[in-house]
C-alpha cells in the first residue's frame, strides 16, 4: 500500500506550539486571541470556520501561514513524535508499504523533526504551502509514481485531510489525537478513524 501522512497533529505533536504561535502573533494581524475556552471549540471546526471565527482576512492567510512556519522552525527541536508512532512506521516499512509525508508545514521543518527523532522510513516529503486542499499534490504523487489509486491512503488529523482524499477518490484514515476532535472527523465520513497509532498496523497487516 501507499500511505501518505499529514505531519502536524498526525505524526508530530505540534498542537500546543500552534496555539502558542497564534496567541503570540494575534495582535500583529488583528485577529481574535485564542483563549483556553476557544481551544475545544476550534477543534470542532473546519479550517475555514476557524479562520472566520478568528476574524482572519483571506488576504492575510498566506502571510500568517508563512509566519507560523517561521516560528515553527525556531521551536521544531522541541517537538516530539506521538508515542508509539516511530515503531509503527518501522513496522509498516518492514511490511513493504511506501510511506510519504504531505504537509502544509515546510519541508525544512519536517526534515529537522525527522532527523532529531531518528525517523528514516519515509520515501519522500512534500510541502504544500496552501492550507486549503492537498488533493492536487496527492494526485501528482500518484501519477508520477504510477500508483494505483485504490492502493493509496491519506492519513491525517483534520477534516480538510478527509476532504482532500475524497476529492480524488482515495481512501482516508482520520486520527483522533490531532487538531480536529473525533466528532468533527466522523462528520466528514472518513473510511477509517483510529485513536492510537498502533491501530495502523492492524489496518495494514500483511
């Protein structure tokens, strides 16, 4: 199988860092401060709904996304892989699955994280700068490598990851330990939803 993973909130436990950065820069871009009561509320929203809720202008999105990636770079050495994910990746690789990362985070940040956490199982890392939609890049990965779409899964923690997979008719696996909560993910009807990394092994057991 071909397993394409999201990064933030799926492999890397960066949600707290994301909240910290958004709180730090909210006054610079004049959007709503995310207080503690907002966090679970936002976890139930789509990316577009969060942007509207925080009062972020569409014109600001590329600028803010660039700023977030820059602040992530400064603190990427502090970030950890979700417990058990490293052994799951090793098991999946040993069983012959092809593993990729596709993320809106920067390739530099992802590679720093992989190196510091001794993660070597991925065949390639792809960065998509837009926060909306990854379907076009996934399609390019499939076409370039001549993969069979039925063999491809996109694994992510946000509703937009499920939407991207559905758009190009590949299977989706939602993980409940990331940015969106379980109910928000279920509402988008992924092919599978899992609550711990080890469940990937049972899904793809040879």
